[in-house]
C-alpha cells in the first residue's frame, strides 16, 4: 500500500471525505528526533512532540525503502496516538523494523519523519526489569478525575423496563444498581445515554404539543440514584422525521433529518422548558445538553455534515433561549471526526458551543486542545471544554476483549494519557444490561459493560476502582527500563501518612488479548522522600489469576447462565483482595523499595503506610 492509498483508506475508516480531511495538512511539520529502541518483545518509539498536533500516526515497514504503512494495533478505530512514547509489540524478535511518524491534525496525517530502525530482542531467562521512581518530597498536586465526571449507559428507559431480562434478570433493578455501584465505588457523577426522544419518553399530542410524561417517569427514577443526566438530544421522533423508516438498533430509534427544522427547534425548546419547570432551572443548568450521536456515521444520520450543523445550531439556540447557563455542545462524533468543522461553523455563525464532544475506541484519546484554543483565540470566547463522551477498548459489540484482563491496563493507559488534555473521558458503558444490537445471550458475551448482567465486576471495572482508590494528591512517578512509559506506566499519590503507587503493564496491540509472557516485567518501585522507619505494604492486583471474573466463571463450568449456586460462588469471588507484602524499612537514604511481578496484561497497586 502506498503512503497516499494508506491515508485514503484511513480517511474512509473515520467516515470523512479525503478532500476535507487533507485540508491544510502541510501546516505542521513531521516530528523530529525519532528514536527506535529495541526491547524484549517490543520496539519503543520516541520523538519530539510538535506544537499544535492532535496526535501522531506511526508507520512501519519491513525494509528500509518501504513501503511504510500505518501501524494497525487492531483497536478497530483511530490509529493515531496522542503523544510519545509508543510501544510496538506487534513484532517478531530478531526481525528488523523501520519506522516513520506523521503528525496528525484536524486535516489528517502530514508528511512522514525521517526513518528509525530497531530489532526487537528475544526473551531472556527472566522478565525484563522496569524501575518506577516516586518522588514523595514533591508537594502533592490535584489528580484530575476525568474518569469520574461521566459514564455511558444504555437508554435510561431501561429504568422502567417491565419484561424479563437476559438470563431471567430484573433489568430495571439491575440497571439502577449498576449506576449506584458506579457512583459509590468509582465516584461517577453524570450518566450519558442515547434516546431522550424515544417513543416511550415523548409523544406528540393532537394539538401538536409534546407530551413528556414517559420521560418524567424515567428521569424521576434516574435522579433517585443521585446522579445527573447528560441530555443527549437524540433521536428524532418519528412524527417529525423526513424518513421515519430510517432507524438504528433493535429498539428502532429513528435517525432521519426532520421534515421541518422549526419543529425540531420546538421540540428541543419544549424539552428544556419542561425539564427546568419540573426539576428546577438551577439544577438543569448543571446538566450538559449534547446534540445527537455520531452523525458522521451513516447508520446514525441520513443527512449531510451541513445538515448536522443546522441540527446543532437550531438545538443550541433553542436550549439557550430557555436558559443561557445550560451548557450545550457536540458533534458527539465517531472517531474524533467533525470537531474542527463544528467549531469553525460556530465561529463563523456565532453559534453557542460550551463543549466539544467526540468518541474513540481502542486507543488513548487525541489531544483536541489545539482546536479549542484556536476557537477561543478567534472568537474571544471561553475555550470549550473537551468531553470524550464515549471511549472504550473496542467499538465492536460482542467482542471478547471486553471481558478480558487485557482491557484493564488499557483503561489506565487511556485515563493517564487524558489527565492533561481532556475534561472528561467517559467509559462506554456501565452495564451489560444493553439492548442496542440484541440482549446478552450469555453471562460473558463480550458486552461493553464494566459490570455483567448480575453486576459482577469485570477487570475494567477494577481498573477504575483502583484509580479511584488513590488517596491524596499526585506526586511524580517515572518509569525507566524496557518498555517504560510506553507499556509499563505508573501513577502515584500521597497523603501525610500514606503513599499509593498504581503500576500497570499493557499494550494497545490486540493480538495480545490473551497475554504475552515475553512482555511480562519485573517492576521495582522506589519511593524517595520518606521518613525513616518501618512501613507496611498493602497490595492488590488484576491479572489472569486475580480479580478476573472470566477465570472464576470458567472454573465453575462456563455455561450460558449461572445456576443459583453458581451465582453465589461468583458473587463470593467478586472482590479485589488486599494482600500484605513484607514490611519495608526506610533508612537514612529516605527511600523504600518494593519489587513485584507485573504480567502483561496486569495491574498492581501498592500502599505504603508508616507503622
């Protein structure tokens, strides 16, 4: 594949025409100082970041002369990564690989960098070593909780579902309990769901007014959870559609352009007024209103990009006509698309936009700050927030990676990457009580949920719970060694009496879903700046043998649905056990050292407490 055809293929994958995506790609240079470093079972790439870049597209070839093709880590969505370093684990030890990197901006990929080459090494007699150095002398800084701001969920009308659910479950009760678990154990504050305008939530009266009685029942039950909604303005009521037969999902949501744009505005205005009257204007002013879902995919919208801009403008002006304080945004796009175009449309037409929202899967989110900062400079208005309102390990329904340990370090990698670049990274979704392309056929079926039917916690859930358990403020934690900061990463926090260190080992390469022994690492955590004395070390882990519901279920028989006795066993095992390692003695050098094994995939937490 030539460089041009590779780029064309990439643009087709993200659903935008080539001429739009390539506009202005020459404005940013390729990154300098590309370095390829051979490691055991991997090649670690690093380069100089480029000011204004949204990300970088890594290309690889098996000969120095090419052809260089985008490196596909099999995540099923955006291939560009937000920043260096990058670990290529889709390699064979002893083979030589050649790399070039292109800067990624809203117009697409630019020209390629100079070439760097490396030959990954075979496994040795023991796992390679990584050192994580924690500086506890540094004043703790706030840890942005981008994972807590929002979580995704299936349409909220499941809260009033009255039919038997998958495996005989009580859908409404389990769905509500899943949201409470996310609130209580992760600290989630808001929930985004599709389908505010479904047939069971809004109807059209004979006089042309809108009846929100169904939505009232849904929102009343939802607000009992103590969470706030993201009001996704979707989908189009059939009575307002140009083509009411144009639908998506098993519940046949209508996703057509409206017959009458003014009626779309009437609907949004009526909804906003109704919510303010029922729940209070001050409360509703704290809810985000997001316009539509993934209109850059044909499956969700039968109009053009210009039609979406009109949809957005009519909705945004309708919301603001009720209360200027209510935050409104979009484009709620797939694969990080249409963001720059919507900002430009809002700038040119003085359309309100308080946040930009978009989605990505199988990768860490791109850095959209160059777009929002440019908008703020051009308009003199406040910089829009950046909300990734859908994110996950895969965009594919029923993909087995969703139930694996592989996805747990992926979650931590994405969240750490997003700390400095986003206001929200919302995992999609909380629960396997999920209808979109069909109800779950069995307990572990590759569902998007962090929680199974029955609310058993998957490894991805434990990743977020461990992140939420970090106490105090953030202090520096730097990894060095084989695969450091590209595969093995860490976060650290401290309070006056404790130091927490969270270490994980993961790769974007989904050919390694079942793990890879050559990528296992021995990690030495060295904490400097402690008072002399004895410290206890509490630890928890997520790996193939620990906090892995799939392992427990397989051991019990691995059928479609558990028996009552099996449910009891699964719930008894649904914990993250704490184990106590040997105490460490801190001497005159004020440094504690703890060495642990961290398989790939795997997570290890450590809490050091002064005795």
